[in-house]
């Protein structure tokens, strides 16, 4: 499935809230998100507009690996 090309870091953070992530802090132009259960997981998202495609792909791959799901399934859950 194709990645969205015009998504900002803030929009990605809001989409990840659907999976249980929450913003725990912001340092400069980076947001730190934390998932508390079942196992704690942290990701850092640059608050840029738009995110570079490679950066977005790496963040989604990390979230998908932690959630033990396919990247395409993750994209469907976040934006469909």
C-alpha cells in the first residue's frame, strides 16, 4: 500500500493516538510518543510538514514491528 505523501508529524502523532500512543514530551521540533501496554514502546517523530517519505516509512515499520502487524495493515488502520 502506498504511503501518504503530504502528512505532517503532528498528523502522524494524532493518527497513532488511535493505536494507544500518546505524546509524552516535545523537545525542539521532535515529538516523543509512548505506548504503555502491553509492552512500553517509544518513538520519536519530527514535527515537520511534510515528513520525508523515508522517515515516515521508518517510523511506520518500527510501529508495525512492535505491534506484530504488517505495514499495509497498519496503514489501513491509521488512514482508512
